């Protein structure tokens, strides 16, 4: 009897890992037991047993029956149980803060924005609370429990306590505890995740990195600031403290090390350099006299071939290419994926970057730079996925 108990205990990690494999497969859509067996190497019987257990837990439900006609047995497909509850994603990365509510199948049911926010104040956090409350009352959402809120946040923080170490966009960040605030109001699990980590999760699960099969790559979010994440041997690398990839803090100017790379390479850098160029050269220009620029007006001028804007953007592309080459010399990466509003500058900007990569490459392997195909949704999709995965994992661990 004692040996039997020991055997059962040793099977628990194996069963849990098999269940996790099934969940990973479900991201790409409904799966039959036969599909699961083929993808995992499990026997059909083992796959059926795992699926039955997860149906009993409420994690999986039967999906539509595939009709192959009169001949043959129609396989039963299974999918994640979207009715388990809902999760919320709050993306605090860029000026337009994005709040989404999703079911457990990662289908977005509600979407709202807080526009043009430079500094996240206590009032802005209160506005986010009200938006979430409003979304939770919508049809198709109000009848489901709120399970988790995942915040994608720029800065450094303790994921367990919610205490901020550094967050330039959050006013009085050391006095703010988002985790405690939202947990007290909504009574659900609260996840804090670096925005760039959310982005690379979204890209690896749903974007080009899910199909490239790149062993070593860089994912960069290029917007008002820049942030990066690394993939080594096909896995995301966070470093010893979870802060890896902060290329925006690289110090390219030895005479002024306080200025990080983001001062030279970002949408903010492009805006500042356009304003300074117009002033310095006393140009008659559509943007002359403006102290603050909007991305859309800069984008339109760039795409229409405006000489002043194009020259600034081209110089930024050169600096970005040199940055990628330096990383390649150090880490020997194969792919770079760009995300953020920079992708709206189209193939013209990408051509600038790749031209400079070829021009200044000192014999290293070629770095392939391309845009994310998620249309600036990688961070939101990644934080939704993290919230969903955390809740499914919670159920699985409770039963193993």
C-alpha cells in the first residue's frame, strides 16, 4: 500500500505536465483526443483520460463535431471552457491606455481606451476602475465571474508585493500599490507583468515568432519609448531579477551616460529632432511653431515623402540598425521583430533599417528585421494569455 501511494504521488507532476501540454495545444483551436495524442506522443487512451479529467474539472468542454460525411467516425473536438469566467488586461505602456475584457478562450468581449495620457495619476487609476466596472456590466460578461486582472506595466516592480522600484510614468510610484488597490476593489487575482514581457508572450503565441521558429531573437516595442525582450534557445529570457532586455537604458553617449538609448531612438526622439531641425534651419514647414507633435501628422508627412521628416526618420533608422548590429555582435541573434506604432511607418522605414544593417555589418551573420503582424496588439494579447494561463494553472494545481 505504501508503494502504491508513492507511485501515485510521483505521477502527479507527469499528469500536470501532460495537462499543460493539452492547454498549450488548445491555443491554436479545438482539438480531438486523436489530435492531442499525435501532437504529444501520448497514447490515444492516455489522451482520452487526460481530456476526461479536464472536462470534469470544468477546464475543457466539447466543441463542435466535425462532419466527414457518411463514412468514418466523426471525432469529438474539445476546447477551453470560455464560460469559466473573464479576465481583464490593462496595458499602461503607451499614451493611449488600453483596457480589454476577455473570456477564457482569449476572445476580447470589451475594449476601451484612456486617450493621450502622459503621466498615470491616482485619478487615471480611478478612471480605469470605472471602465472595468462598466465593462463587467456588458451583456455576455455580466453573467461570468471576474477571475483575474493583468497589468502590463513599464518599469520595475516586485510582482509579489506590487511595490514599484521605478516607474517613470506612474506619479509617486513608490506610494502606489496597484496590486493592493485593484485586489481590494475587485476581489480577484491581480497580476503585474512588465509590458515587454507581455508583448513577447503575445508575439510568441500569436505573432510572427510563433511561426519563425527562431532560436535566438529580439522583440522590440518602439513607441514613445523603447523596450526589448530576448528569446534564447526558443525561450523568453528574463534575467536573474526579471529585468533583462532594458535596451532603452543602454548608454550610447559616453560623454553623457545619463542619456539612455531611448533619448536617441524612439518616437519621442523623432518628434524632438523634427522640432529642433525646423527651428535650427528656420524652415517654412507644416510643423513649424509646434512644440508638441502628434504621431499621425508625422506619419502622414513621412509617408508623403516630406524631406525634413524623412531625413530625421532615416537618421533614427540608422541609429536603430547600429543598435541591432551591436546586439548581434554580442549575442548572435537571427531575427528582430518590431512592434508599436513604428510599424505604421510601413515598409519604407523597414527598408531604411535593413539598408543600414547591410552597410555596416562587419561580417557577422545577417539579422532579419521585420514588423509584428499583430497590429500593435502583442502586449494586450500577451497579458490576456498570462491571465488566462494563471487561472487554468490555479485549477490544475488544486487538483494535482
